[in-house]
C-alpha cells in the first residue's frame, strides 16, 4: 500500500488509513490528518526528512517515520 512518504512533490493524495499505535496515531490525528482528508505535498527536505504538506488549509511538517504510517491513494 502506498504511504504519504511515497507521494511526490506537487501531488495530492487522499488519506485512506492511519497505521500506528496509541499516542503516535493520536498525534497524527490531532494535526488534522484523518481518514478521507486530502494532503498536498509541498516540499521534501534534501535528505527526505521532514516532508512539508498542506492539510486543511495549513502547512505542516511531518517526519518521514510518521509519513510511513499514513496510507494514501
């Protein structure tokens, strides 16, 4: 399954599932990344960490480890 980490710069993806446990999953959801929301990938840092995205009209930086937990289509 494709994750947010696999989405290229300039592409938009729809969140289908959040993998992960307890506090980590809760933190991702608190940032506004929930099932069904569209995520636009703005920029990826030179070493791939973090990934800058736009979610619900605001900009957010997500660690690569967290991006791997977000399944998208």
